[in-house]
């Protein structure tokens, strides 16, 4: 018989075998706290099962007796290995003795529905979002598949990548599974206990919707001194989960699930639960009644006697029957490590820590526009030069600059945070920071004068505030990061009718996007993709130096990586919009003051690479005019207009795209940037047809709809061959409203929700529908203002494309908007 470890029988000597999760739950159970009963399946059961598998696949030679070797950069091989191992696990019978032991243990639980929670006893890694739990019926056929399903999680492609990134050989893993009964809940959530506050999260039903990131839970901030509520916020709860009533007996009837039951499709791992759209009146209520909140506070006070501070636990409230009192269960418990060796996993600063280290918590030394969310505490490095060396910028520091320019990209990749004097929410500095997940503040006036290299700062990318910290003598490299992650996967979401794409530009963002519920890449920003490989030179200079083939090869290599990563989905590549000269700064500012060129405007930043490609130099070299008094580059010689003036720029793109397709990546399509006239499009399309003799029939040519003239000429564009439009809200807004989006002092006037902008978007969507072409929106507006998504869906937008870190909230907004349309239609039909 296989040996399992029951929570109520665990000894201290079992700690390494069962891992921290089970050990702490058992410890609390022993002290009389309300813990869900259960047992642990140890790692040796997992490894013994693998011994029974006939590994006939040559990729798995001698596995599990030898290490599993694979090329981490070969995504196809990684997927193939993962699928092969999972196939063998799922379709191999469990040993009879193991089945018998499981049946006996599960019978003792006396449960209708079970939850299998995999985690690692060793090494002690945080596997949330990596190893997913499985919920199944307590019937033999179901739980046999359930245990195999959670064991297969060890070999999912995302898991293999995770083990590799943590330098852990698979044979080192000690995966254990905690098996517990699951019952319908009135409310669920989590609690974090810190020295000076308690943070409670709550939602209706089971906590699945929180863990999937599908809702924003209610939140409470509690003062531990007198158990009073310092602050509480109503969440955005549109989805709830509870047990499927056709499977499990649910005796009480005074919960929302008994009244509202529009069944929805759910992930395979949750087949024993049922998902519900919560009605609007329920969404507007706090999930915790006052008496239930009091129960939680009393429980916290008791636990603090054993664990004074720095811990968190998950909880559920339920009733066994109609007449029973509400009961509270602790479903998970974890100690919060005060310091972590992994910088990315460090906890946020508590209020006590802030009060000890911040010079003045009430008065930040600088405020600006919060451009990329998150908080970071680290050493500041002020950069003044146009071409700094990496040695000047230690990894994990805060980059402080007057403006973010292309030559700073290597620094950005090492930066823990960014403070820039120039730029706005829709500047490319902000867009790139959001993609890289770096807490960032832009429009922070006089930052380079106020902040000194070596200062320790708290940068709050959520509020736009920068605080000066006291010097940290004992640990000068201390880094504290709090950045929201989206552990989302396609199986965690219900189908939506509208397409959801991502905007992307950096190769290291591919991993973040893969596995998300997206339909492809709606905007691949080529200028940001090409920043490093262009070596601060304009493409015309590469051509002039006879390096055109080299540049094409570099671009093809980069573009192919995106195409391969999203091989089964479309990738809409916006061609380089580098312009013919730099008009952002007057010559004297560059030559006398050596000011930094801002990475700004919608798609014309490439002509701002350095003083080596100063506008006057380019004008002389390539015989173009140069206006020394011109400031805003949005009106300069860029976009498809620059292709007409210098066709070699377009020819470069044609060569890149044709070679990518020759490599077999047929999912790449073209978006032409900043199209001002039908004639510009006709020129580009004609040249593509003539230069690319074997262009595939399915290859699509779209245009950016960001110049207001498109509003009046879209039918003519379609007649000329435009196959789709991508609405660029950033430039469309600034051109319609006459507002420079880079000017911090004009930020209040730059609003994509302005009636003029919204009417323009509505008109473009309507005209695209009439013309029968797809209409996407890829500017920042849907991510910055998710409330407009209701209108976009109602008007008939084909797809919405947002940055990777906005996928979660956008998916939820689309689902909510579509559900409202369905309800409106149903009510209309019934009326």
C-alpha cells in the first residue's frame, strides 16, 4: 500500500516530506483552528508512477532515470517534449496498489468533490500560476484522472521553462499533492497580515475567480490596534464559481448561486464547478456581510498569538445546511518571507518599513505621470550622456533621465525603475516601459536636477510619486519590486466573440504573451523592435554604407522570432516609420547643450537616434530640406510620405517581409504607418506588387487610421486595396484635438475619451463594417480607459490590441460588454 500523510496526524519529522503548505495547515489544525481536512500524496508516489510508464518516445530516452535534455530556445521541441510526456502520463494506468490506496483515503474524506493542489516539497519555490490545481468528483474514474492531471502539470511547457530558469534539474523536484474536499462557499478570499495593517480580499462563491485573475475582489485595510476598518473598496466582481449542483449536494438556498445560474463553459480542470455571471445588483454589494467580516477579524486575532506577523492565508465561508451557522475554513496558509534571494519575488514595503526609511512620506520630492504600474525601491543613477555605457548603470538601479531615447534601451533592460522629465502616458517611453513591466514615471519636471546619483528612491508607478529614502548602509543594493503579474492561461477564460490582440516590440516580451488568451499580435512596433540592432544609425545610413543586406538579415532574424512564437496566429507588423530627418530639437540645443532626444510621437522616433543622424546632416547627405525652427515631429516627413520621398525605405521592408515568408512564416501581415492620403497608399501597394513578385494571396496590407483625413476617405482607401485598418488613438487624439501628447503641461487636454475622438472612432468602425474590412484598435485608449470598451463592442469593433500587461483587464471588459449586449438583446426579445 502507498503511504499518504493526513493533516491531523503529521509530525515535525514529516515537514520535508509534505512541504510547507501541509505542515502549516497541520500545525494550525493541531491548535484547534478550522482547517479543511485532507491528506498529502508524497513525491515518491509520483516517481514510482513514472517508473511504470513505457517511454517509447526517442525524445524521452531513459527518462526518468536520466536528466531531460532539451533546447530551451526551441519552442517547437519544448512543446513536443511536453505533449509527449503528458500523453504518457494521462494514458498510462495507475498501479493497482496506488488506486486502492487512493480509494480508501478518499472514502475517509466523505466528500462529493475534491481539489488536488500540487506544489513542491523541495525545492521551496513559489509555483502559483505554474502548477494548477484540479477539481474533480470523488468517484474513482474522476480522481484517477485528477491525480494524473496534476502530475502532468510538472511537465507542461511553462513548467519546463520555469525549472530551467531556476536552474533546477527535474530529478531534484519533489512534487506533492494535497487532497481535500471542496464545498460551495458563500464567500472566499485571502488575508495578509503585516505589523501595522491587515489586508483582506473577498469575493462571492469560491476563490477561483480571484486566483484566475478574472475579477477585482473587494478589499479591506484593517488596523490591528483596534480591529477597525481603515479603508475598504468595492471590487469589480462579474464572475463567480461554486460547485455544480448536478454533481454535489448544495442544501442551503440563501446564496446568489441558487437564484442566478446562467451556466458558462469552464476549464477542464474545473469540471465539478459551475461558473456564473453575477447580476449587476450583486456586483454592487460587498461579498462580506458585517458579521462575516467580524468572524474573520476574530480568527486573525487568534492566529496572531501563534504567528505574530508576516503571514497570509486563504479562507472560505460556508453553511452545511439551511439551519447551520456560517462556518469559516482556512484553506491555505503561508509565511511571508521578509527577504528573498530572488529580486523579482521580494515583498512590497510595509507601512512600518516605509516610515523607517522614507525621509518624508507625506511630501514626495518629485511627482509626475504614472506611466507604468508598480513600486520599486533602489539606487538612482542620473544619466546625462546621449550614448552611456552599461558600466555606468549597475543592474537593478533606477534610471533618471531628461528623456528616454533609443540608445537607452540596453539600460532599460537593466533598470528597476524609470524617471523621465519628458513624455506622457502615450509616449513611446511609457509604452515600452509598460511592455517591459518597469515601474515608470514620466513628465517628472527637473528630475535630473533634484535627484543625485546614489540617492535611494521609492518610485511609485501607481501614483506618480518619488520619495527619497534614508541611506541603506548595511545593504546598498537592496531592491524591492512590486509589479502586477498576470498568471493567465487560455483555459482560465470563457470564450469571447471579439478578437483580443497584443501590442509588442521586445523579444523578451514574447514569453509573457505566450499562453495568454489572445488571438495574435495586433501591432508589432518595428521601430522599438529595431532600436538595438540599428546601432543608432538611420536605415539610409546602412544603405549608404553598403550594409543593406546585413540590416535585412538582422530584421528578418528579429521578425521571424515573433512570427515563430505566434505561428498559428496572425502577426501585424507595422513597418519602420523613421522619417527622413529629426525635427524634434533645434540644432543649437543638440550641439551646444547636448540635450537628449525624446523617444516620442506615434511612430516617428527612429529619426532621433543620436547626434550622428542630426537632421541637418541627413539633409545634406541625402539632399532633403531641413526646417530648423520646426518642433513637433508628428507633422514631419515620416510615415508613407517618407516612402514616396525615399522608396529605398519601402524596398527595405519589402525585402524583409518576403524573406520572412520564404522561411515559412506565412502569418505575418503589414500595417503601413501614418498614411495621410490615398495616393500614398496606392504608391506603396503598387511598389509592393512590383517588387514582391511571388507575394502570397493571403498576405494582407492594412493602414494605420490615425490621420483624421482617413475619416473622410476610407471608402476610397478600400477601393484602392486597403484590407483592414488599425485605429491609432494616440495620434488620432492629438491631431483631432490639437494637443501635443508629449507635453506634460497639456496632459489634461489629451483625452481619448473626448466626444470628438469617440465619434471619430465610431465613424471608422461603421465605415469599416460597411466596406466589409476588419477594424482593429491598437492605441492606448482601451487599456487606459477600459470603460470605452462597451462602446467599441457595441459599435462593432473587430479586434482590440493592448499591451501584454493589459490583457487581463481588457479580456474582462470585453466579456462584460458582450454579456451586456446579450442581456439587452434577450430583454428586448422578451419585452
